[in-house]
C-alpha cells in the first residue's frame, strides 16, 4: 500500500454483514457466511478496520454499530 493511500485510510472502518435468514422469498444467498468473510478479508487488505457480523439479526447489527 502506498504511503498516500495509508495516510487517508488510517481510520477507515467497515461493517461486514452476512444474513442467511431472509424472510422474502427469492433473496436467499447460497453461502452468506463465506460471502461475508470474503468481503471482510478484501476490505482488510485495502486497509479497512472491519467489524464482522456473520448471520446477524437486527439486534446484533445494532450492537455492532
């Protein structure tokens, strides 16, 4: 990572959420746990501090935020 990119990314924060239990038919994901983990790992390589919340419900999401 370049020094310039590091300077601006020092406080970058991301929340990665994976949801397996959709209540609307047709919106289910095959593997939300792996998808969430893949996104988290990529964001970390880009310099983000990542809060991970695999298969979160609304209450847990609120706690993470």
